[in-house]
């Protein structure tokens, strides 16, 4: 950390830089940790080098990772904040990720993961452009967090975000091909035990099935060859001191554009009908889930 004289900061000083993504280190009166926004956890090697250079020039030569896939340059003196932001901007990097706004989107690695059912990189990058950047000047009643998960493994906990998306692969049974095997390979492959053979045919309990797609290709006779790939959308989740599990909207969306439009409707509903200081979960509870679902679907 560069040797600069400690200065006394006003509440307005602290509020100004917090809005830029700079959070005060509670151990010091004028030292901040500065959040650098990533594209859902991805940055180039050149950007990595620029962030490392920035940490050396303006901070304590240390970088931490946040739970929402941002990088945080540690130990930045107040006087160094503006020069740091200017330096980062020259490398097409920006700070942020605070305030009553759409927060940086997070996603899992579903695009490359063996379990991924959707292109999480593509969808989350579109959301980054359309909602984090596009809605950055739109004040909301509270922060609004979005997560994209590639499958029901829920690695990034989509249903604990204000809005979460989970990749789906809905099985469609071809009963003409089902032979009602005594040892059903579809039943054996299912991690949640949703399928079972009844009256000589396999049945899938829709209340148990999470559409993970793990049964794909398991039937040697092709009874489950057809699937509907899509997205489930959860609304009203959050973690923290008051945990809320998001509720799933009652349809599987079949296109990215449908999902993007639904996310936009949710943000606008929160903006227009939320009350200052309440999270989206509270807005949904106050308005009623059925009312919100009709607005979104």
C-alpha cells in the first residue's frame, strides 16, 4: 500500500465511493477495498494482469474474490481511489457491484460442465449487458441479485437469489417403446428416484423429478429419447440473516429470449411496485405470488 497521509473522511465521502464499488476496510479510517466487476466471473488474461498491476500501484498488492464473482483490490487509500478507477477504465475494466441496483450477474460453468443443460456463459453475458449495464441508472427499492445455474445441482444457488434461472431437460416418455423392464435403467439412473415402473410401464413423478436430464439415453429401447430443453425461473429468493427460498414460476421457458423478457418484467415490477428498503421476496409476499406470477408469465 502506498504511503499516504491518513485523512478524515466525511459520511458523504464514504457514501460517494461506496456507490463506485469501494467498501471501507473497518480496520482503518481511510482505506477501502475496491470491487472490479467481471463478466460473470470471467476475465481475460490481459485484464488479470491489469488488475494485478492496479493492486500493486494503488492498493496493498492483494486481490480477494467475492461471493458474486467480482475481484476486490484490497487496501486502497481514499486518495488512490479515483486514480485507480481511471487506470482500470483505461483497460476497459470498471468498479461497482453495490447499491440498490441490479447487481453483477453470477453463473456456474454450465456451458462446459458435464452436467450443464444450457449455455450459461451466453445467457449470463446477455444479462450482464442488458440488465447490469443497461439498468445501471435505474434505482430499485433494494439490491436485485440474479444467478444462472446450468442444471438442478444448484451450484450457484439460483433459488436463493432475487431471481434465479436453472437449466432444465424435461423427459417425454414414448410408451410404445417402453417394455416395463423388471430392472428399469431409467429408474436406476435417476438420482432423485422420480421414475418407477407401474402396470408394465415407466412413470415419472413430476412432483419429484427436477428435470436434470440424467436419464437421457439410459433406456436401451429408446422409451425416453425425446426431451424438452429449457429454463426454470425462480423468484423471491435471498440468503443472509433472513433466508427465503425462491418459488418457481409455473412453466418451463423454452428460449433465451423468453427468459430475458421475464427477467426484465421482474425488474420492472420490483421498480414500480416495490417499497423502498424491501427485498423482492418481501414485495412478492406483500403482493401475493399468484399476482406476481401473472405479471411475469
